[in-house]
C-alpha cells in the first residue's frame, strides 16, 4: 500500500520559514520524480515544485523561485520543501505527489499517480 505522509505545516507570520516533509512508503521511491502542489480555498490545485528521481534537477513555479527549495533523500524515502520568506499568498494546503516510475518531473497534476493528504500552511500578514 502506497502512502505519502506530509508534515511540517503550520501558522507563521510573513517573512518566516517552514520546512515541509513528505515520507513515502510502498513504492519505488528512488525511481520516481516527486512534486509539491498547493491548493488555496476556492482555487485550483497548482504546481509548486518538482524534483527528478536522482535529485539533480528541480523546477519551481515562478512565484516561489528564490524562496522555496525542494530536496530529497532517497535513502530515507523522503522529500522536503524548504520555504523561506513566506508571504500571505503562500497560504494553502500543500500536497506531496509521486510520479510514475522513470517519468521526468512535470508541472501537471495529472502526471502524478500518488498523493498525500496534505498539510495546511497559513501565513499571516
């Protein structure tokens, strides 16, 4: 049974930092690109970041470039999202997602086959 479990969300003030974690089990983690997505109330789920299976390639949505960093530890089956200089517009539920084996990281939610339950990030002004 595949499980993706996010943690690390919370309530912070603008300018502060959070580090999200996503622990994966039941899948060939090291062969899969991983992604972070987010969904704010009343909005569609949107791409935040992706990392290729080896960890050597990452991609980010423009609004988080320079503030967010995605990384992975294939020995621990875990991905991370370090979020610095948080803004109120970053407020959303953040989801971790796993792609198909050997597929490159993409920005499209439909390309990801497994999803976590999400963790709430709230940034106050």
